[in-house]
């Protein structure tokens, strides 16, 4: 036998020795990929759930405030120029608020909902941008 034949035979023997290890490694990688996919799916579901809750809370509050302004203040829907629900970064229930701009009124009104589901006027801003906080 020549040296090159010996090297080839040793390489083939080594390949057959490594092959079961490679198969075991690939099975292990498949399991890891599956676990990774499951973890990513769970993280995505949690993210979608949280953002869905925030979207729902803001839209529900906005519709409740518009209804309150229409019923309690006798303002027709056509007179509401704009309404925007937003996260105010205030403590407690004032975290979600709605700003309302009414036609022929220079003020912008900010409402939130308390524990009893009552719509409360938190503050308003005049045409100069001065904010007046209600007590």
C-alpha cells in the first residue's frame, strides 16, 4: 500500500466514525430549532396581546369620551373637530387620555376615565397653549 491509499482509507474510516456523531448533532439542532421557534412564537403572542390591549383601551376610551361629550354637553358629532386617544404617562387611571377639539372653541379638552367608569375632565388648554388643570 502506498501512503496516499493509507491516508484515504484512514479518512474514510474517520468519516464513518464521525457520521453517527453528525447525525446526533443534527437531531439535536432540530430540537433546538423547534424550541427556538416555540420561544419566538410565545414572545410574539405576548407582544401582540399587549399591543392589542393598548389599542382596545385607547379606542374604547375615545368612543366613551365622544359619547360623553355628545350626551352630557349636548354637542353634535359634526361639531367635534378632532379626538385623539393617547398614553399620557401619568400615574394610575390617567395613563390613557383623550383630547377633544370642538368646533368654534379655541380650547382643547383632556378627559380620562376613573375607577367608576365616569368620564372626568382632567384639564384644558386655551388658544395660547396655557394648560388649566381641573381639581
